[in-house]
C-alpha cells in the first residue's frame, strides 16, 4: 500500500511540473503575441505618417507646378486634385511651409510631361483571364459558362475567382 501511495505522490508531482511548464509556454506565447500586436500598430503608424508626408510633398509640388509660368502654351500641365483635403488644409493653404527639394522643379515638370505624353499614347491593355472571369461572374454567368468562354477548366476558374 505504501508503494502505491509513493507512486501516486510522484505522479502528482510530475503532473504539477508538466502543468507549470505548459503555463510558462502559454505565457511566453501570449507575450510574443502582444509584442507582435504592438509592432504591427507601430508599423501602421509609421506607414500612415510616411503617406501623409508624401501627400504633403505632392501637394506642394502640384501647387508649385501650377503656379510656375511656362513659356510654351502647349506644355502647361494642370494637375487636378483627385483626393479630398482635410478641413484644416482647405481652410489655410498658405500655412504650408515650403521646403527646398533636392529635385529641381523644372526637372520634375519635364518628367511629369513625359509621363503624361506616354500614358496618352498607350493603348488599353487586354484583360487578363482573372479580370475576364471576375467580369463574367459580375454579369451573372456561372462558373461552367465562364470556363467554356475562357477555354479553361472549372477548377481553374474557381481558383482564379477565389484567390484573384
């Protein structure tokens, strides 16, 4: 009887040790998860700040390019603003501080003009199979009909739609 009690006591001590080890591993995992969440939040904040800075620089560049007199009447390029401005920025555009840029304004203007000229001359690229499949699905066609029309298998179309 004493041997059985000793074995049970040893097994109980071993089980407590195992539970303690498991608890420590779970707490390490939770700490790691918290660190990952914190890093993700910091990266999001950094990217948001970077994008805001790029937006401000683009606003200043567009403003300078639109204000700058151009000798050739055909080379004047107006850049419409395709984004909404903050209420603060719209109310007080003069408060934006002008920073000196490492790229000369005339060089940037020529670059934008070249880009505008090349994008006007480009033809519209044909749709890829993924885009065609999405378009046909939006039109209400079934996967079988899309597969027949594109000359592909049903499974391939399903994968294109699922992962595309």
